[in-house]
C-alpha cells in the first residue's frame, strides 16, 4: 500500500540548513514534513491549481468570477555563496493512486 504523501523536490543547490514554508507559514521538520534524498514529504494534502480552462479564464477576464481553487505554495529559503535564496512555488507531486487490477 502506498503512503498518502505529497512530494516536493528541492532545487539541486539546496543545502542544509534551510527553511520550508507552505503558504507563507513556516513548517517544522518532523512535525509537518520529512526530508530525504533531495525531496520533502508532506503527509497533509497539498494542491496546485491546474491550468485554467477557457470558460474560467474568460469569466475572470470579464470580471464575472475569480478562481477559488486550492493553490498551495511551497517555498524554501536557503543560502548559496553567503546569499539568501528563495525557491518559490516548487512543484507538488500528489500521491500516486494504487493501480486497480484489470478484469479480464
């Protein structure tokens, strides 16, 4: 059985120590996420708003409606060469759905 974890891959130049934020709120290692092998693993659901369809885009353009879908942002703050760097809006990979057996 697969774990329900959302994966965020760190940029290749990230080294410890670093800080992790979700929607601007600092996350605590061990409590909010675990880190291993260049990835962050979150057990709480994270979501990125997908591409907007033509109808939703048009309704926003004409001011009829906005977009209210969940759109989490994972950001990492770290140092490179003595300078603070922010990697913002890192890609989120949702849990993989288990494969259903095919019926013959």
